[in-house]
């Protein structure tokens, strides 16, 4: 019987430890391509394809994408009822709400954290805001150093610079605490202590 995937709220595992082997003629599911059933075609000894119109999607016999960097996770699943249910559960059964996953991991990464693009955008915006504030404070200090600001104005600008850097430091510490909570669930959480 072909392998099936089973999902929980935190993990995706196979029901047995052997890799699913695919061959030409197999009916497969490939959620990264679409929600249909596809038939594998042999392209070469080590390459299978799914043909969608004029587009060929290339895969290895173990179900992984056929690229030099070879994706870590399988992309293909045998077309079984269990796999259909697992994929429907994972993608909420609604193709329009299917997630796009951008995998920036390397083949030797043994721990992966999924994070929403919204959260990543928040972190990037906070880093940008803090970097801009630090740059502005540096510019202000340079103006003070080179006597480009009147002496009575410097204390007021120094107060504003202090408030800005204090606020941005607080924002970055909150972000760091959030990231550290996530990292604490990984092997990296044990390293920094």
C-alpha cells in the first residue's frame, strides 16, 4: 500500500519510515502545482514529469523536485484517499486559500520554522525604523560635533534623539523576545543560554 501523510497541528510525518517511490504511470497529487490528479511520465532514467499544457514539472523518484539543490521536502504524494484528506486538511480544502510557501532552507537544515509573511514584514519594518532612527541620531551628533547647531538647540534635539532611540530599543527588544520564544522551541534556543 502506498505511503500516506498524516498531519497534526505541529508536524507532518509519513506513516512508515520508507520513502515513497514513484514511477511512470503513477497517479499523484502535487499541491504545489494544483488540486488535481496528475499522471507521471518518464523523461529519463532519473527524472519523471507532470505535463500541464506546455509546462513540464520535473521530479525525482522519491517525490522531490528535480533541481540541483533538490528540495528537502517531497512535492509528490500518491493519489490515495488518506493523502487527499491530509492535503485537504493542510490547505483547508479550499484552493483559493492555499498557502504559498517560500522555502529558503538548505538541504542540510534539520529544523525549519514556518512564519507568516506578515510577521516577517513586521520584523523588517521594525529593523528599518530602528536603523533609520540610529542613522538620524548619528547625523544629529555629527551636526553637534561640527558646531552646525546653535548651543541652545542642542539639548532639545538630544532629548528628542534620546526618546527616539529609547522607543526603538523597546520595539526591538519586544521583537527579540518574540523571536527568542520561537527559537526556544528549537536546538538554537539551548545555545544562547
